[in-house]
C-alpha cells in the first residue's frame, strides 16, 4: 500500500468505527475481557496501535477479523471509549467491501448446516462474514 | 472627554510573534479619546511602567488602556502604576491580546485585526469610566477549618501556633479523617495512628483551637475578613462535659451484640452499637447516639445506656444547636472518599466478600481493626495465600463510569500493602495488575522497587477484564499480561481493588455556600494552578488536602502548612481594601420588587422607603439599597433587575453595551 | 349582578371602602371597560358579565397609593396576579378589599362575531345566565353555546378557587377542558426553522401599541427598560424589525417566573398575536426543571428563577 | 395494552417455543401482541459501521410501523431486541444515520426514533411488575434452582440498551423468583456463548459453553433459561460434561402461569 492509501484506510477505519484510536492508554482491559483472545493473532489491545502506526496491512490480513465474536465486552469495559470491537469491525468492513473479501461463501453453507441451526445463526454469520 | 493613552505590549514574542504590535499602535491612535499610543517589549517591567508614568505626566492622560496579557495576570500591576502617577487606578482597562488573541490565533493578520478590536472595546469603555474609591473593611481574627482530617488538623495547628484562634468543624463524631483508618503510611511505614493521634490530642488541647465535631456548616454569608458562618452542632445525645469516655454505654448497648449496624469507620467489615465512638482513640472521646438506629429513639423503649452511665451523661432530650460565628478566613479541608463500585460489576465487588477495596484492606491489617490486624478472607476467615491487586479501578476513565484523573496514591499504597503482607506472611503470593506504576516523589520509586526486588511482588502490566468467583470459594482473575501478550487466568484467594478517589460528597454543597468554584470532578479550583495553589478564586477561602485534588499524606501536610501561612497573612492585617466595583441602585427606576435581593448571594441588598424626586415624580417609595461592604460586585442583581435600576460600578450596563457595540462596529 | 352592585354600594356607604374597581358598561354589549367608581351613585353603570375578561389586579398599584381602602373585583385567575403583585411589593394588601367574583369562563367576542354579522344585542352572558347565549342581529336571532364562545385561555382554566379574597360573590366553575401545554408542545415539535418562521410571521404583525405591556400585571416597572434612556436600550429599540427580534422576547424573559398565565396579553392584542405562548413555554420549562410552580398561588413562595436550592438543575442538564 | 410485536426470523421457525409460550403468557397477563404485518428480518447482528444504512432499514420499517400504530414495539429474541433498540437509538440521536435512512425511506413524516422498543422481560418488570406476576402464578416452580443465562446481546452496550446493569444484571433472577424458583447467580451468565462463530469455528463455542455449564452447575443450578435462540442452539450443541437442561424463559413463564397447554 502506498502512504496515501494507508492514510485513506486509517481515516476510513476511524470514520466507520466512530472511535479515536489515540485515546487508547494500553491498559489491556479489552484483552483481559476478550473471550476469543486465544484465537486471535492480533490482540484487542493492539488494534489501536496498528491503526495509529498505519500498519493496516497486517491488521486487515489478521485472523482476528474473523475471530471476534462481537460480544461487546471490550466495548462495554473500555475505560477510554476506544472500543476495540468497533475498530476491528471497521477493519473487517474494509476487507469485505472489496471483491473477494468474504469469509463465508454461499456454496459452503449446506455443509455447515445441521437440523437445529437457527435462522439467526445463518443471518448473523452471513452478515458478519461477508458483504 | 477623556485623554487616553494606549500601551501595547510585545510580551517578548508571546504577543509580537502573532500580532503586528506596531500596526495596532497606528490604528488605535485615531480612536475617540486617544491622545497617545506606544508599544514596548515588556510593559510590566520596571522600564515599561516608567514609560507609562512618563506618558501620563507628559500628555496629561486621564485614562489608560493596556493591551497585554489577561487582567487576571497584571491588572493589579498596571493599576498600581497608574496610581503612582496620580491617576485613579480604576481609569485603567486591560485589553487581553495574549491569552484571548495571540495565543489562540495562527494567522498574523487575523490576530492583529482582533487585537485592534479588543483595544477599541477597552478604549470605548475607558471613555465612560469614572474614578472609583476603594473602601476599607475590618478583619475578624479567627479562622474556620471545614474538615478535621490530617489536612484540617495540620492547618489548624499551624494557624493556632501563629497565635490566631481557629475552629474546626467536623461532620463525624471524631476528628482524624481517612488517615485514622489507615494502618501504616508510605514511604517510611510509620504507623498512621502513632503519628496522627498525638496531633489529634494537640488539637483538642490547644488553647487557640475550638472543635465542633458531629457538626456541619449550614450557611455562610459575608465576605473576606468578615464571614458569618452558621454551624449546626448535631445532637450527640451525650453531654460532652459530663462524659468521661469510659465506654460502658457502648459495651452494654443491646444493638452492639445484634450486629446489625455496619461500622462506617470499619467500612462495614464489622458492626457497632447505636451509641458509639468511631474508634478507640477518637477525639473527643465522647460517644454519640445514632438516632436512626437507636431502639430508644425508634420505639421509646430501652434506655439502657442512660441507666448504666456512671456520670449520667446520656441525654435523649438534647437537640441540635445552631451557632453563628464570625471568621476572617475559611479553609476547606473536606478530604476524599473512594468511588462507589456499583458500575464496575466485572470485578465482582458486590458478588464476593473476598473482593475488597484498599481502604477495607487497611482496616483488615490494622491492629485495631475488625480482625485485630490478622489478614483474613471475609467469606471463610481463612488467611489468603494468594492475593491479586488491581490498579486504576475507575481512575483514568474517559467515560462517566469513572474519573478522568489519576488518583495518585494507589501505586504507592499498593506497594505498601504488598510489602506489609509479605512482611507478616512471607509465603503469600502477590500479583499486582497495573497500567503504569507512577511513583514520583522523594524515596517513592525506591519504595516500589523494594516491593519487586526484595519482596518479589509480581507486577503484571495489564488490566483485569473480569473477576470470576468459583464454586469452591476461590476467585479466578481473568486479565492480560501485555508484555507477554498472553491472557491470564489466575486463581486467587483475595482481590484488592484500588478504587479511584473522589472529593467527599458534601463538598459541592460547601463550595456552593462559599461561592468557591469546583471543577468538573468536584475538586475545588485554585486561584492559579501554579502561583496560587492553596487559595480559592473567592477571596478569603483557602484549600487544604484532597479537597483540592488527589495527594498523599506528605503532600497534604505541606499544603496544609501553606494554606495556614496564607490564612495567617490575611488575619495579620487589621484592614482590607474593599472592591469599589459594587452595585448601585438608581431609585428613579427601582420598583422595590425584591428580585435583586432574592438573587444576591451576599445578602448585600436591603430596602428602605426613600423620597424619590425627578421629572414628574415626587413620592416616597420602597427602593433597594446596596451595602458596599457586603457587595462583591458579582453582577447577579444587575442582570436580574427587570427595569435596569441596578447597575455595577466599573462594569455598568452602558460600559458593557458600549464595548459590545464597538466590537460589532 | 344586582346583588353585587348592592353589596358594593353598601361597602361604599358604610365607609369600608373609599372606591370600587370594577367594570363599567361599554357602548356595546360586549365591551365593558375597567373603571374606578368613586360614588355609590356611579355604580348604576357597573356591569359584570361574560365579557368582563379584564384582569383588574394591576389597577390596585395606583389605587394602593390612595387614601382609604379600595374594593377590587377579582375573578379566580386574577387573584393569582394580585398575589404576585403583593410578593413584588407593588400593591398594599391592607389597602385592598377583595371581592372574589364568580366566573364561569369569559367570552371571546371574535368567536361570537364569526358568522354572526350585524349584532345588535347579546344576552344571557351573566354569571347566572343559561348554557346558551342569545344573539340578536339585524339578520335575525340566534343561540350559541356559552362554552363554544369561551376565550382560549378559559379552556386551560387554573381552577375555580380564589387565591386571595375578603369575600366571595357568586359561584365559579372550572372550565378547563384542554391540556394546558398542548399548544406549546405543538411548537416544540417544530424544527428550529419552522419555529422561527412561525414566530416571525406572528410577531411581524406587531404594531408596538404596547397594549400587552400595559395590561400585563407582571409588567409593573415604574419605568420600562424599553423607555429607559440610561443604557441605550431605548435607542436600540428603534432599530428595524425590533418587535420580532427583541421586544416580545425580552418581555417574556422579564416576566418569566412571575407570569401567572392570566392570558391578558393575548386577549388585548389588536393583531391577535398569541403572545401567551412565550410565557407558557417558560412556565412549562420551569415546571420541568424546577418542579411544578404556579406564580401567584402563594405570595410567600420563592420564584424558582430567583431562588437557589442545592437540588437545582445544573447548567447543561436537561430535565 | 397492545404492543406491536416483532417476532423475528427464528421465532417463526426454530424457536417457536419462545414465541408460542410468550403469546399465551401475554394473554394471561393481560396484554396483547399484535404481530407487525410483513416484518423483515433485522439481520441478526447490529451493523456497527457509522456508514451502514441499508442494513438498518428493515428495522426502521418495523419501528416506523409501530409509531404509526401509536404502540410500543415488543421483542422476545435478544438479537432482534438488540438490533431494533440500537437502530432506534441511531434514528433518534445520530443525525447522519437518521437523515440518510429517512432520505432512503421517503416516509410522509420522517422517523426520528419516536417508538419505544421494549423486551418482553422489560414489560414483565416495568409494566406488569414481578410482584403482580408472582400473584398470578398457579404452578410455582418451587424447589427449582435456575441459572439465568443472559449472553451478550441483551445487556451490552449498557448505555444504549438500558436493559439492566450489564455486569451485574438482576432482571432474569427477579423473574425466576417471581415464578417461585430460586435463582442461581454465577459469573458466566453474561459471558459470550460463541455466537455466530459456531457456524464455522465450532471450537470456540464448545469452549465457551463448557465454561457456562461448569460455572452454573458449580453454583448449584439444575437448569438454565435464556432469551436468545442462538445461545440456546450453542448451549444445546455443547459437549460439556456438566450439561443441564436449557429452556426459553417464556416456556417456564407459561408453565408457571398454567397456560403452557392451549391455543395461541
């Protein structure tokens, strides 16, 4: 990515999330709360620094985009209103809005179903994992 | 017509870098009334002042406009300078072209234009200024300290030792405050009682100090040098002069054994009787009856304490007493409390008795505390083998759950707690979750390092997301180690929360009564953060201790001494100059409607029947009269008066509208 | 009505009062005017009927200065104004003999005139009159319901009780059948642009006749700020579109917390501007921010706007 | 009292128990659920992006319908409740989203968040009152020890949902008490069950549900109740050793009120 592209993406993440990554004081309460912490490569308390430092490339290619459960615990507990859950959601939006960015494909679905799967699960996953 | 001189200051580059000072001089020269204009590098310097004095004499100036910094900074300086040259000091106006202009603008042209406009407004005002004379008021040589913690105690002792009379008003039954709840104090680990109790006794015995414990300030009127303070002495239900403090009543109170009334002093970790002293070393050593809980007061039955009192000191009929005392100065030393943790449910404070606050831990480690100084879990009374401390609970928060500031004392007291525990029970594992360790202060970082190096306290950089009580009675702490980049699941026996400090709840009411300003966090504001740190912007009100902001005991004691010196400096004067910018009523316009008296915070307005004569009017009617000694020139009456009869000298409605008009020109 | 005249005559004759403030017959059936009766004889022109809407409390300001007591006829809603004037030391209670006159709501002649041209006489408007009023016009007679012809303000009546009186004459009725703040809420729901357009349209009708100011019992200054030469206010008052931008707004601010919502301003406005809306908005906000307050209900009560309590709403908070 | 009722996709299919029992309980408690005609799926998760408009419109339609009826909008499913309440908050307080959504919708009168969104449980607590419910219970669930499983969506973010204290909620416990049973408070009641990850990443939800079961059973619960079909699914699919039965809260309500069997 060129410097301009990075800057554009940083701005986009800030705009979509509505959060200010500069407010982060690196206390780690988000990572101390996160139920998916062990699944993630980039940890919740690092989201803000990746954005501040312009390392968007690493952030958008991280596994964490798809591991966040959107349980909102970090959003509820963040003492600085940085709300890492919103930042990672915005990063995921960047990926999904580009062609081929989906994490879930329609053809994969039949295999993932069982008789009990509630409609809610399908809709939620669909909305989270793809555009 | 005035003969006005305008003096534009460069303030080094503070103003000149952004404002074209020469251009300002050239442009204001032609304003109505201006006969002289000049600029100088530092107007407030001796040379600058000489320049002003010379110009006053040479050009017969009758008014001055100084374009410089905020009037809060140097208005006094320039008024004194004018007086030296024989000019009435109230013929001087300061146009603030620094804080409100050069410092906030980047564009030179814009800033210059604004400087000219600000100067023009000041010139327009001076054209309407009239000489004003300062009056004099006497000083009552007695000080009031609100709050009897270590801050109030030290301030009182220092003032009393200087030879002035001091009263302390303390809400609780005893003086001593928070410090009396503590076990040891950092960084030298003196026992808190050992250093506080002698001071409490000294206060009690000092001939210049009067104690009003179990008392509250109920109303304040008057002004610097002459405050009238209403103090409510709540009924103790015990005769102070008869009681010997033998403690029989406390021991026999039937409610004491029932264990229903949580002890405030022990933070609810034990219970107390309805007739009680908060702690054994209480000063005065006289109990009070908590009427809300006392069986006698609730049902009219019992009366055990009165029956067994050997000196017949218990008096159920006692009533609240209100005394009004005159003071020259008031010190606010209302101290702090810790925040309520209801909004931090993730730490399970309300769920588990083994999650406690640091003040509760102080009580649990104190030899006079509920466990006799033996550290134990409140759930099963077992000694904890593993303890987790969590820092910054509610401090440094950006949202409304907590406080935006650093509480300043937690890092140090946590290191203290860790070391004290390790001293007594060396095999205890201690983990501290921290964001930063903040230990500026003499011997402070050394103190913290000792906890790590000598006592092997485990400091983990990171926060705790959740404290999870386990079915087996232990606690699981889910947090993060940021340096290892790992989520931690730590089983522990006890969790201690460093809850944020906050000003005592009552301070808002007291600040309102004193018209002393408070900040967004309810800490009292100082007159100048650097140069006047122990004074409130309200004259005659001084600040001591945590009421002004988070601080530890050494800092509190220093500030207490500083406040005392300021009070003594005031009380040493026999007369104070009064502000001549007071309100004045024009009886021609006055309706006598009482609106102004209703809004006057100083009680400076009364009414009398006056003969009013004017075009087409000749009658006797009720009109407002301002007492110049009481009026502080706040202007509340002038804005409330519907007919415009009230006006403020030096800031008259006309002067202000003229300023506005000249800005909008 | 004759009973009231008899009573007033007696009060004058036995020297209890030196004069009577009441209403005098007008040249038409519907325009009685406030009047100070000095003799028992002159009371033959006294009238009290559905058209006696005028609030006479303000006349006591001048009457208070006269020798002896003055009998003043006050309807229930006028007594609020009188209390407020006592609180502001504008009238002397001891100099007034208050006859609390009964009221079943007052009539709006404009409503009656609508669709009834050429009125020659109106009857049945007395306090003890029937539910209908009879209108005779040059085109014939017609009955309309008393209730339908009420002034708007009577639909939000504050109640039938007199807040202060020496004696009461006649029965009163609470005529409230509408929500007091409904009109205000309608305006609150507008966008800022709509509000501005609404008020600009209304206030542009103002001819600055000062009727509102002169009738308002809260506008009791010796000299109005707008006539005050001391602060250039008078001069500023002459700028274009002043009525829209300043006069009514400032007047509303000056009476805020003191206005009893008597509705006289709107009743007397020759241009029909709903001036009471400003005041009622203030009343609504005061109720919301400081708890319910009715000016003039209790002459001892502190007005929320000039009183201070520790529970007061803080700047920036919205109730 | 009549409510505009938004059942949501799952209640019409896999979570019919949640719906049917709620309808019967409502009748017994004296309020009416009027299903919004032609409601559209809320999407299951709230689109957090500040520039997401289209994904919020189905919610706006339902909200506006309730406004037109002059009714409050009631939901049962935690996810629908979450999405509708947050979109409503956007329409009320976020001018940009509100303007753009309204431009798109082209309603006669713009929708500005006028509707009140309530969860069925909130109606029970705030409008009926748990004391009143307790009085109407005919089959008290005496002796049952029930753990409330809240999950995430019904509680967070606390500031917008204003449902209960997000870290230390009480509403479902009070509900359990009202039915005559004993609530079991356990720390994992507001921890995530793994949510939508179970479709592709089953492992996490296995881990999470195990913690939930271990903790609730450890504190003595012999059953769990929930208000979310996805939580229900994840809990049911759990392979935890400590697995205890899970019910929708409405089923127990209907049972306690004696209306479990019958027409709806």
